[in-house]
C-alpha cells in the first residue's frame, strides 16, 4: 500500500496522503451510515439533476458515516480537455458538501478510482488535488467493515 490518511498523534486530526492505496479498509461503527455514489463523470456531458440530488443528500447527512465516491467521479478518460482543478472548481457546491461531510465528527470520505479516472493512480499532482478538494482517501479498492451491533 502507498500513502494514506494518518492520524496526527495526540490530535485526532487526519493528515491526508497524496498517493493511492491499493486497498483501503474502513470500519463503520454501529449506527453509522454509508452513502455510495458512482459514475458522476464530473467534467463530462450529462444531466445536472442527479448531482444536485446527491449534493442535497450529502448536505442533509447527520451523524457518523462514510461517503464513498465509487468510481468515475471525474471524467478524465480519452484525454479530456479539462484539467482536474477546472473540473473541481466548476462543481463548487458539490465539492463544498463533500468537504463539509468529511469535516464532521466520526465521518470519512473514500474515493475509489474507476476507469475514467484511473490515471490518478499514477499522477501525484492529480491525487493531491482530488484529496485536498474532497478531504478524502484515494484507493484502487475499498473494504468496508460495518458493525451492525449484533456482533461479528
């Protein structure tokens, strides 16, 4: 595994790595919620309505939880003409909602790369932009362990 989020000793604050983990394992405590979104293709053509609905759902989220951005969040395939910063700047409300979610107590954001953004796995500058914009951990694969309160 390459760099990933680390907790700053004595502070409980997470420090984000800029590389992509091969496998990221995240535990969700009992009562925590998981919201998964995929195939947004930000920067590509398509309807705005699903993104607006997702943004509203993230803004309404309460309590502990995990937001998984699960593949093809950014449209970077086929050498698109927009760079990552331009795409992220154009989606200010969504980006702000994700960052606000990540800042909440007991919350985390995981960004799993999909084929339309796979170049991020090898582009350190791109991973830094995405990690900073979404305050997230990036990974090629994710294992979510959910505590149901009924034991393991």
